[in-house]
C-alpha cells in the first residue's frame, strides 16, 4: 500500500484559513486598539514557508 505524504488539500486550506484569520482579525475587533504591524508578520511568514516547502518538494 502506498503511503500518502506531502501537502494535501486540507493542509493548503488550513494555511489559507489561518492566514486569513490573522489578516482579518484586527479589522473586526471593534473599539479595541488593534495590534500593530507585527501581527501581519505571521501570515507573511506562513505563506513564505508554504511556498518554500512547495517549491522544494518538487
């Protein structure tokens, strides 16, 4: 039986959901002072890691 490994559709969906939540969460916080630009650093890092892993696995 062949083992499944690598990036499946579930992994891609989860990284997109996490990046979207981190980008959009400050917009719906209301009257609370939203965090600075440091919060935007995390989705950028997640996307960079994702792209690096996709390109290096080929």
